């Protein structure tokens, strides 16, 4: 693992600083991005998202896959719904969950791709 590396001289690049400051999202938006990453930061919710990445599932199916109670899964699904990461549809007495949209699919795919890429790099 590489230690933190600093510049040996103090030489701010004022044009780059000005450009990047102008392009930075509003603080409110950055806060919301951080909140979404907190939601992804829970391994139980990530397991649920991983299951839903492969197939739309009812709560009972999710419980069997992640080996948790209906109450625990329902609580985590509520959190995921509150952040618009999953959506649901009712079919009779059943409720089916799926990933909310392609953005959620991409976030999950890219995170997994990044982890697998880093793991492969370590093993070499």
C-alpha cells in the first residue's frame, strides 16, 4: 500500500483551482451524494441490492437469499426506497422489488468492477 505523498514545494495552480471551484456541485448536492454512499455502505443493504441486480424479487425471496427475517429485510427495503434505490410493484398479494433505475445498476456494477479489478491487481 502506498503512503500519502505530498508535494515538496508549495505551488498552487490558481487556474486549475478557479476552474474546479466553478465546476464543484452545490454543498447540498455533495451532502446528498454522501448520504447515498452511506446507504450503500451497509453490507445488508448491499446484499439486497446485489440480489436485485440479478432479478426482480418478492420480499420472501429476498429473505431466503440474504438469510434474514422478513422484518429485517422490510426495514432495509424501506431505507433503500427512501433513497430511491429500489422500487416495488404489487401483483395481487405479492410485492416485487427491483433496482430503481439504470443509475443504481451502474453504481452497483461500477463498484463491483472496481473491487474485482483491485483484487485482481493485488493477487498478481
